[in-house]
C-alpha cells in the first residue's frame, strides 16, 4: 500500500459523522493468549486445550490479513485515509515489576485500545496482562499525529498494576461451572472477574454520541474505570450501562448508535435497563432490534460471539459497512435507508472482532452536538 502523505487532523465525536481517516488492525502474529487471571482459553477441539497457547494457525492469519487488507482498500476507494499499526513479536513473554505473562495478544482490534473523543485519542488501560503493552503497536501512528496536528490531544489512562488485587481469584474456574441463570445473576450484580482495586476499561466498551458517552460495565471494564472516564471527560455525560449478557465484553456487538435519533440493539441481550430506555425515549430516539445473525456459532478459535453481525462501521449517516455474510442485517439496514457496503470479514473474528472492532476513528467531519438535551437524573 502506498504511504499516505496527507497531513493529519484528529477529531471524532460520534459513531456516524462522515469518516475521513481511520486505523485498521492487522492479524500478524496474533496469539491464543497464555492463561492469565483475566482470560482463560479452552479450545481442545481446535488444538488449544486449557493451559496451552501460541500463534493462531498461519493459514487463518493469512486469510484474516487478506480480508483486513481488502477492507482497508474498500475504505480507501471511498476516499478514506487508512493507517495500520506496527506489529510486534506477540509470542514474546512480557513483564512488569508486578507480574510476568507468557505471551502478548496481537494488533487487530484497535477499537479496544484507542478511544477517540473530539481531538483526543485516549489509550485505554486494558485489563489483560497480555494486552498491557498493546498501545505500543499504535505509537508510530500516534507520534505522527502528534507531530502533524498541533491540536491533537494524546492521552493515556493510568496503566493499571494488574496484580492479584485487580482480579477475583479463580473467577473463570467457578464461572464456567455456573448455570446460565446463575451467570446472569452475576451480571445483574455486576460481579465479574475485575475487582474495583483500580480503574480498568477497554475503549470498545464506549459508544460515542456527542456529549453523551454510553459506557458498558463488563468483564474488561469496571466501575472504577467508568468513574475515571467520568472524571476525565468532564464536559461529557458518561452513562454506565449493563445488558442481559452472561460475560459481557465491549458494547459494539450489543448497542450501536447509528445516526441521530436511531440506535441498534441486540435482539438477545435484552431488556435494556429502564434508565437507558427512558433516556432514548425522552430524546425521541428510536431503538431497533438487530436482525438475526448469519452464523449460529462462534468462529473457530474466536472469543467473539455471533453478534459480530451488528459490529458495523458507519461511514456517514447514510452509509454503513456490514459483514458480507450477514444478509438479514444488510436487508435491515437497507430498509432503514442506509446504503450498505458488504465487507467480507468473518475470517477476522478469531483475531478479535468485526468491522467496528477492526477500526479506530482518527477523523470524522463533524462537531460536538447534544443529542440528549433531556437527561435522566442520576443516570
Ligand atoms: N469485541 C466485540 C465482541 C463482542 C461480542 O462478541 O459480543
């Protein structure tokens, strides 16, 4: 791909303004992570039983990269500037003074690490030891943006210690033995693997709607992380939300704002909390349930769900990229008045996600707006 010499402007306030510049991840060297308190992988059917780890198969990596390169090309053909991260050797062991971790993860879902709000890009804390150093793959880009855009605010949330205090001991061992009802009871109690010892969040738990940031508390984002975001984004209203899902991770396959007045909601992870319904109702937003996903089970070696069907990239309020196998989801967007751009990306699922996960906004043409002038006290 020819190097793009265009000068940079960093700014993006929401998920739908016209997209002009974006980062697209790469599959190179992605690992099935070594076990750690935050993550346990157990995929004996695919050669990775509990306790084993290592690089995803080369043929899977090649297919994923082919689809990511094609996605980047589709965006460039539409005049959108695309930047890519710089992979590291993710098989290497990493350590801080507090812990050692036998492998890293990869550089596919930039959305998990980078949160763009206005002219700021915030590096998220992350909550897995294997992903603690992942910000490094984006540093060449962020350094360049910093040099080229005098208004770019480059921020990093406090790096968490991720000691034993950060995690509930043996959380996944007991969780996996629970019934579905017991798992959902844990969700209701916001009782997941993270303690509240220190702020932790992934950027992909945030849905941006101008002055309002909808933040999901999840297995990777704790209440302290949301509190940190509230204190950091003082000119925004940060709403902490949960959905009916047993092990939530990232809001972008559960609740997706599409354009002013319209949002897409997961048809299974419901009902939404009353405060959330009320906020959207009071401000004349319509919430529609997503279509039926094309796949009935997770992709091979993927920790992401079939709800990647609604993990879309909005190019502007009338145009949306949808994974190419998701026929019903594409039809729904067509009926909602969108031009649909089909993008094959299912082979990327094992590398951390779908079209929204695979990207991070650098620039969308638009301004900060208040789409929710009528607020709900205490929410
Ligand atoms: N990172 C998005 C994946 C969320 C999900 O699998 O539902």
